């Protein structure tokens, strides 16, 4: 089930919104439901949530206290968006997965904290977050292979952990992929775009801001810079940094920029992330991903561990978001798939015909024939056909056929097994129509 969170521009310039989804109802089939909400109130909620995240990361809240406060935040968000109506996925009978497609203006909202009938959305392994944008359809002509590892700590307090992360990732990535490294002192706009245009994967370790990627002194590579290029060569990006997936009305985030440029999947953080935790998450992700080549399962494994941990770990799991674009299968791949299926059917028909064709033999040794017959007699025993069952199977009237078969297998108050067979045999032996046989069977059997 898809929920669409759409930005609507009101007369006074504020960004209001609508939530739209399809709900199945017994008498009417699928019905489209809509709720409208105030963008101003939602913006206030987002600011309050940002302060809440900062408090959780800076204080040692107990898990119980954190979950209690998280529940209040969840109820507040639900009230803002859905008002008095209770979302139907809160009902115990709801079955299915939920995907939320969000306009960039409302992307920083932690939709993952909304409740379901089983808990929170972020606890649902089938939940998906998407973003409503137009992607750049231009194909990148360069040959894409390997992975680019960008190490850009910028801040003094990040140097140790970012260097450790890159040092540990180096042999892990190099073992499976062709590895390229771009470090802080070589990071420029041109170099970043050139290197990114020739790889399949990108991992960024270091510092990012809402403005973008720091390059040089007080310079930033932002979403607008990225979306102007074609990065259709990128299958997966992991931005292991603060605010890497943050969007706002004023400015699109890095995640949105790469998705607009044609990247297939982007992973990042909505809010600040503790540096040691980020390091561990980045290393674990690539270890899991290189084994499975499945980003969803890799993240699910990481999140499961975080959900069982402290308040800081749970808030980090909520902030860790995964965006992906779904592209239709190309015509060439579809053609190859159809051709493959037709070839299989062709060979199946040919070989099945060959088996049915009689074998023509000019001479056949008698002793060899005896040996074959003896082997067949040893290996298999031929069971003779049951004449009554065989006669039942040849009945044209399906109701008569079912009743006669059931009569044989069902216990009768007056007739034993042999008497039931004699009754059927005597009816089948008469030279009468099948309709008269059916009438006589019902009369004599009482069935």
C-alpha cells in the first residue's frame, strides 16, 4: 500500500500538505482517501523533533523513558496529519506492506515513527520510504565499475573515526571491487564529479551539512550541483554523515540531488549521528552487502541490532533512511527473457515428441530381450487396474462419477465393501443409458 505525502502551496505562501492513499472496502472496492494538514504545524513538529534528537544523543536516557517520549511524538505526528480519523493500517486485521512517497519539502519528517497495529513503522521490515521527484533520464556514457571511497572528516573531532572507518573499509572493498579513494586534501568539485561518474558504488565517510558536501574553505557541493549531472552509473550510494538525507523547502538535500541525477539507491541520515556509531554502521553495511548484494536485507540486519540497543541506537536507526527508484525493465532484457522462455518450450516440445515416436529396430537379440524383461520384473510390479474404479472414471456425468467414487470409500450402514462393489458392477453391466444407471444407483444405494 502506498501513501503519498504531497506538498500544496497555499495563498499565504506556506507549504500545506495532503496525504493520499487507497483503502479497500467490502462494498465499494478500492476507495481513495485524503487528509489535509497544516504545513506550518508540521514544520513546528519537525523543529521540535530536531531538538528531541539532539537531547537523546547528548543525554543518557533510559530505554523505557525514551520509548515513552517516542510514543508521544508518534501520536502527535498522527494527530497533525490524520486528525480525528484512525489510519486503517492501525487495525489488527491489516495485511500488507507500506511505502511512503514523500515530496522533498516533507522529507525531514520522521514518518518512520508512525504507529502500526504491530508497533512503529521503523520496526516493519517490509516498510519502504520513497521520494516524489523527477529523475535525470540521460544515460552516463562512461564505463562504470568498482567503488569510490570518499574520506572527508573536515572537523577535528571526526578525524580519528573517519580515518579508522576508511582504513577498515579499504581491504573489505578492495577484495571484492575495484577501489578508488578520494581524500580530503584532494577533494574538489571537479575531482568529485569526475570520480563519481565512473563507478557503480559510492561510500562517503565524513562531515556533511544541510548546505551540502564541504569542499575547500567555506565551499559546498550542493544538491543543485549534483542534479545538473548524470549519475545513472551509480547503483548505490551510502552517505555516512549527518544531514545527508535532510531536505527542506529552501534547499534540497544530497540524497535528492543524487536521485534526480539518476542514482538508483541512496542511503543517508536525516539528522546528526554519533561518530563511532556511524563508523560501525558503515563498516557493517558493506560487509553484509558484498555478501548478499541486497541493500534492504543488509540495512534490515543493522537496524535489528540497533532496535535492541540504547535510546541513542534506536534514534539512529530511525534517522537512517533508504531511498530507491524503481525503473521498468528495459526492452532488451524483456526480449531476452521472452526468447529464453520460448527456447525452453521449443526444446520441451521436441523432446516430448521424440519420446512418443515408435522406435524402429532392424534386429533385436532374444536373450537381450529376456534380460530386460527379467530386470523389469525384479524392479517393478505391475498393479492391475480396478475394473469398478476404471468404469467410474469413464462416466460422463460428473455428479454420478463423484457420488459413485464417494459411495465406494464411505462407510455404509447396510453394505460392506464387497456388496458395494457387486451393486455397482451389476448396474454397470446393464445395457441401459447412463441417466438410467444414475437413477438406479441412487435408488438401490440410498446414497
